[in-house]
C-alpha cells in the first residue's frame, strides 16, 4: 500500500502534469500485489519502471518538497547539462550550478518547479524571461543562453555569476560604503536604461536580484515580472513584485507603470545598501504596501548621521512618492549621481522646481534647476522633501492585491 508521503508526491506529480490518474491507478494496484506477494516496492520505482514518470521528473518532485533525495543532486534533468550544485530556490524555480557538456562552460540552470508547470501563466512568464535574456546583451544584465522543455521539464540556461547577491553582502558585512553603493546603483541604472530602451519595465529590482561577479561589478537578474511598457495585460488592482521595494504606484495596483517605478525600487535598494535595512516594514505585505504609499522615509535613519547629506538627497529624490518629482529616466539618475559624487552640484534640492521642470512639455533635455546655496540649518525653514510631497500631493490610499511573490 502506498505511504502517505508517496500519495502526496503522486498528487503533486499529477498537478504538475508529469503524471495522470490513469497512470497512477495501475501502479498502485501493482504495488499492492507486490506487497501481498512478499516483495514490496516503492510506488515511484514502479511508475518509473512503467515509464509513466522519468527519473528526472521524480528527482525534481522530491527536490521541491525537500525529501531524502535532496541530500544529493538530482539526476541530470536536462540533456546536455550536468548538475554540479544547487544555487538557490525561488517561488517559481530551482536554480542549479551546471556544466554545458557540449561546450564545457559553467552555467546557471533554472528549472521550473513541478507545481507550476501546469499553470500556463507561470509557464508563459518563465518563457518570456528566457526570451528576453537571450535577446538582450548588456554588461550589467545576466545573459541567457538557451531554454526549452524536455521530459516535461521547463528549463533555462543562463550566465553563471560566481558571486554573492547584494542582500547576502549586507547580511554578512553590514551596510555598504557609500562609494561602493553608488557604483553598484549606477551600474544597475545602466542596465535599467538598457531594458527601458528595449521597451520593458523590470518590476522587481531588489538586493536579491543584484549579483556581484568576481570583478566586483553588478549583474541584474530575474526578469520574471518584466512586462512591456504601457502593457495592460494585468487587471487594475493586481500587484507584482516585492512589497519592501515596490513603488507607490505598484503598491496601488496601477495597471500601467513606467521606468520611474523601477527607479523607485532602485532607490529602495540603495537605502537597504547604505542603511542595512528596508525602508518600510509591516506586519504583513499589505501593511508594507500601505507604508510605501503613505509614509515618508524615517528621518531618524536618513538624518541621523549614518549617511551623508548627499546620500540623503539621492534617497529622497529616487523615492519621492510623486513620480513627477522622482528621477524621470535612468540617465537622469546616472548623470545626477555621477555629478553629485564629483562635487559638481549643490546638495540643495527643490522639489517644486523639479516638478515644474518635469511637467513642462517644451523643456530642454538638461538637469532641473537647483539653488546654489547650501540648505539652511534645521529649524530655519529647511522642510524635508517628503514633507512637501505629503502636503502637496496626498496619496490616494488605495492598495493593490498581491497575486504572487517569487
């Protein structure tokens, strides 16, 4: 008789499309007959013997649920790639370190979890990410090599980045120095500038999706949530992404978002890099999304001396609630950060001037006006950017409904 664990795994196999009820029934009957004859056998050994399931599919099922077989690497699920290690697990896929047996190159092999393989939306999302990364070519964007389906398994081979994520660095070493943080932020912004030019919004920029290679340069990964700019493919009120880093318009579930949303997420990522924590917290995702829409950055953190005035300016500008006051393009962010870092501009920032500049359809492509005087000391009229935004642009307070988080 099948054990509880075997039945649960069989149900998962059916939901994944690896197995049918018509195939499972005869296998369970044979298992019962063998047990009565004194020669018990495992259900999945019978399924593999009857060719109802491949060894690779079985290994993937076990790897997903975390059974004994996960103590060793799964039998190579994709012909042409030899699994040599496990890199990580996301909401939709497991990523393995593998070797391309034809070329001898090391790759990251992303294999969709069996539980999602029967869901057309997830499969389409998986394919779109692979298509985009295979087509795109940028030094700060991970490169895709090949994808396909074999033995019922969806896979995607991509560039192997042999280094930690930004989140891992902050968790291990603490906040990143400002010069390093700006270097990384500019490199991500350059990747976003490229994807924006190619017509997509990333929608999930966060420390986990920023890897560092051995040369200490950035590779932006995971285009699973990417969608064409202006696309209305998701209904109004549906959110995609990670609440701790998403823009107010993402949190509100606005159907049409643009590159300024990615720049907000990059600002939230920069915040995490230099301060060692996320900008907003909450008891659950809905509370975090509400904070993204309603709350200002905590002055106790940004004005405590933990970061420079220049960094405070960058964070306030990138994470302005009103997207008209935010950086309007990746190039604007890149140029501003490079110029500020070189000491070429004043640290004073007037959001009213920026908003007027950004909304003027006839403006020239040049930086918005800034005053040349240093900001007045606290208590002398130096109201924060966030205070002015809240006073002049109160948010609507409507939040989207999260449908999935990788």
